C-alpha cells in the first residue's frame, strides 16, 4: 500500500507575516528619512534665521551711523550758515561806514584848485553799483553755479554796493586853470572818471570868467586812514569861494 506524499517544508508563521514585516521595515525607513529631511530643513531655517538676525543687527548699526553722520552734517551746515550770516552782517556794517570822509573830499578839491579858480557848488549822489555783465565764455556749469550761489545768499541781508557820484560847479579866469584843475583831480587817488560837462563864459563886474561843471565818482577801493593831511605841492590858492555841498536824494 502506498502512503500520501508529505510537503517539502512546513511553516508555522501566519501567511501575511512576511508582508507585514516588509511594510514595517519600509515604514521605519521612510520615518527615518523624514526625520533626517525635517532635521536638515530645521537646521537650514535656524541658520538662515541667525544670518537674518546678524544682517538686521548690521543694518541697524549702519542706520545708527548714518543718523549720527546726518546730525553732524546738519550741525556743520548750521555752523556754516551762521558764519555766512556773520560775514554778511560784517560786510553790511562795513558798507555803511564811509571809507572816505566828506571832509577829505572837500580838502582834495580845495587843494587841487589852481590860483584864480573858485568852487560854487558840490552835489553828491549815491547810486547802486551796476553788476558786471556775465562773461561770454562762461560755461553752463559756471552759470548754474553762480545762480545757485546768488540763490543761497538771497535769504540773508546783503549790502548793496553803492557808487558815490559828484558834480562840481566852479568859476575860473581861463581854460588853462580849468585844465589844471581837471588834471589834478585825475591824479587823485580818491576820484575816478573825472569828466568836464559844461564850460562857458559869462560877464561879472566887467570881467570875463569861465564857468565849468565837472562830474566824477569816488574811488570805491580808496580808503582814508587817520593821520595828518599831506598838502598838494604848489602855491596855495589865491582865492576860494564858499562851497555849497549837498547830497542828492
């Protein structure tokens, strides 16, 4: 009698044991990989956060430096503004002070008179000095810089430069005396632009005299210092009429 065949291998494990074991290993591997990835992400975030904090600290330090520098610049600008105001006030005060006393001007006329000439009237008039015309060769940069400088000075009081013009009327015996008088005035350091305006003759006490009128202006660069007056070389005037000096308004 033949017996039934026996199986080659007997297993006492459940049928899905190996599948569950493989799935468990896969889950553990995926979990480990997930932990590694999350750790790397967390480390990168932490490092970037520390870097951002360092950059923020540097930016705050730079802003603080800029703020301190801006305060220092503002203080320097205020100091320069005060210095310009002081200089402009000094220039204004200097412009209001007469560099050439009127007595020195009258003494200059009296000492320059030749013998036989007399003065009748003196008129003084102050006019604003004309600004020099802009140079034709000036570049656009120079013109813009001049405009900015004039604009920056416009807010502060500025002395208006003035020129003093004089018109002198007198009488003489002849044209030679008038010419000598004009020549001496031209040689004076106190005067400029001496010009003869009127020269005509008239009768007085059966004598023929010459009436003349001269215009000139004071030298703005001249300055009279205190000290004894030096008389002009030559003979003293024979006669000097009373001079009526007045300032034109």
